[in-house]
C-alpha cells in the first residue's frame, strides 16, 4: 500500500517519477484564472485559513451543500472557524473527488501539514495553519511568487477601467506578469435582462455614444486595443452554445436598436447578433495577436432562487448537452475564409464533446503557430484524474500532445496553484505508462523536452510572451 499522497503520488512508474522531477521545476503560465487584480495589487494579508481557503470557492460550496451544510456556514454569516469546521466535516465524504486531493496538496505545500483533514483533526489544523499565516508570507503576491508563477491572465470585462492592471504594470517590485484577458460576454449577451444598462456602461468607459451597432463595434475595437496596450494576449468567451447564423449589417443594426428600445428578441435574432459581433471581435483579436478562448457548454444559474439570493458563480452551474459540431465548424470556417481566425483554444465542458473539439482543431491548423487551434485542458468539472487523463488521451489520439499548451487554474483562490502540480503528475503518469509499456522509446532527452514544453514553454510561445 502506498503512503497517503506521498512524494510519488500518482507516479506509477520509474519514468513518471523521473519526468515529474523535471515537470515540478517548470514555471507556471496560468492563462485562464479568475483572481482579482485589485487583491493582487493591494496585497493584503489574509486573516485566517477560512478566509484564504473558502471565500469565493464555489467548488467547495457545491460539495458542502451536497453534505447538507446550512448556507450560513457556506456563504452566510457564520464565523470563519464555523465555516472551516463545516469544511472539515465535509471533506472525508469527498473520497474520489479532486477536492480531496487539492485540499491535501494545499495543506502540504503551503502549511507543511501531512495530516488528513477531518472533524477529529480540524482544531489542530486550524491552529497550525493560522499560526503559519500569522508568521507572514501569505499575501496574494507572496503566494503567487512562491508557486513559481511567471504569468497569469485574469478575466476582465471590456467596460473595466483596468485600473489595477495599470498599477501592477507600473510596479517593478513584483516580478510576475499579471495580464488582462478580454471577456466580452455581457456585450454578446443581447438577450440578458441588463443588456441595455451594460451598453451604457460600456459607452461611458469607451468615451463615446453607442446608439447603433456600428458604434458598438467601434467601442469594442477601442477596448480591445486598450487591453492590448496593457499586455492582453487572451480573450475569454463563455458560450452555452456555439452561435452561427449569418445576417447582413442592416439586419444586425435593427436587432441591436430593437433591444435598446426595450423590445425582446427571439432566439434566431439573438444568434444572428452573437455571430456578427463574435466575427468582428475575431478580426480585432487577429489584428492585436490575441488568442481566443472558447469555453463551451456550461448551463448556468440553474437554481433561480439561489441565483436571486447569491448571484452568479456561486455553485449552481452544470453541463449542457447542445450540439456543437456543425455550428462550430461553420463559425471557424467563416473566420478562416475572411482571414481573421485567431489562435483559438476550445474548452469542452461536457466530455462527450472531447472528440468533436479535438478533431475539429485539426481542420484549421496552419504554419502561423504550432497548435494554432488547441483542444484546451480539462476544464471545471473535468479537472480531476479521470477528466485530465481523458483529455490528454483524446488529444494524443487525435492531435499533437507535444504542442499542448497545458493546464489552467480557472480559479478565484490564491491557494489553487497546486492544481498545476496535480496536472503535471497526471501528465507524467500518462507518458510514463506509454514508455514503460513499449509505446514510446525511453529517450529522456526527447521526453524531458515534451514535458518542459507542455508545462510551460508551449504556452509562452503560443501567447508570445
């Protein structure tokens, strides 16, 4: 029996152990996360492990609800100690869930605690972790630097002033590059109740009137250029489905002004608008060398009552099962024909779509960049052992694993960087098993280069950093 989560955790072969020795030394390029640039800039220390660990982490909130924990001890007014105790009562039930592994990787890497968390050990771990926090070293910047992060891309709305990105760019004391990523979901969400109010907000930030569709395009072009000036290399789109329904400029303007006047749209008109605006944005991304991330297939805010109480991103999203192959093909092909298909990363939320996305990527590769169209890493509810292994396997079967740009945290938690270690262990296990089963030669020079590339170098080259 192996010792619980020891230094060889998930590394089943001699080759895997050797390769992880290389992988573990590589910097992190976290090209998709939800960390707050304001918190990074202000760099305030955390008060205790509950604030650091449980605040904003809807992964944990979701399983706590599954264990019957009262909302008071999740997002409510329970004390930090009470919330920590509730998490300690939850975690032993999470056998097989990646949260069990992430929790203990974080306890080990940040606090030197090897003891499994449970109701019996909760007080001991609470005291040891908080004493460690009190000693210092737990500000956002110290945590990020301690995890060997070289670059991270946050998630930012076009109407954001990017105030804290500007301040971080001017601060030479922090060696990590914190870059904005352009997330225009609200501009694309013409069917959303607050769309007209958002357009007014965007107009104010862009410093211009937005009374028609052409003005909207100009405003967004200005914002893309502004983001690019601050180092933006990635855009980020959440697509519950892939839109593709072409229409002329006059029709799109009519649709846009119809919504501004207070009318509602049918689904077809909304899809026409999304297709047109996404096409315009891709032209801007291509001009400014910005890669496009498409996160496809999340069915969001399923619990209306809890959405009313807590808002979005609080643990009430799940997988959708809409068809994506044909509209995605038509969208990418239309961009390719216009010469405006940017580097694109396709994230699959539903694993049923892995082969669709991995095979679709092969249709639009070019000499412009190695792996120009990426089948992105296991995302959200897939970032566990089976999901990561499946994504790596599917990419290897259908594409070029050696040009893969690696893992992201997709997280709001500053303690989430051991997820990159988790991915690297799974990657090395996969490659090690291929070598030791005779499916790939035992050439450590070649294998080391593959591992270094997937862990960091491919992303650095892909995003041009």
